[in-house]
């Protein structure tokens, strides 16, 4: 009735047996998610630079407050994407 008996050694939990397709799909989903986050960050930073260079000449952006902190603007555009 100790820890070395056969019945006690066979009481471990069964391990998950995932297929190779599951592993590939998990990697693909993670890469797509990472790519989307990267694209959002890149577009947000590019938008910040564009607004600093040419955004003041665009008539339909006149309502955008100019007092916003640039880091706050990047966060807002990131959330909008």
C-alpha cells in the first residue's frame, strides 16, 4: 500500500494527444494574431508621423484636437483599428 505499488504508479493523469494538424493550426493562429498586432502598431505610428507632416492641411481633420499628447494619439488610433 505504498507509493511503489503498481496501482499507485498508474494513477497519473492522461496526457493530451494532439494531432500534428492541431499544432500547425495553433502556430498559424498565433502568427496571424501577432501579424495583426504588428500591423496595427505600424499603422498607428505612421499615422502619427503623417498627421505631424501633412495632417494640418486636410480640411476634414480640422475637428481633431491639437492638444492631444502624441502617445495618446497613437493609443487612440490603435484602438480605432
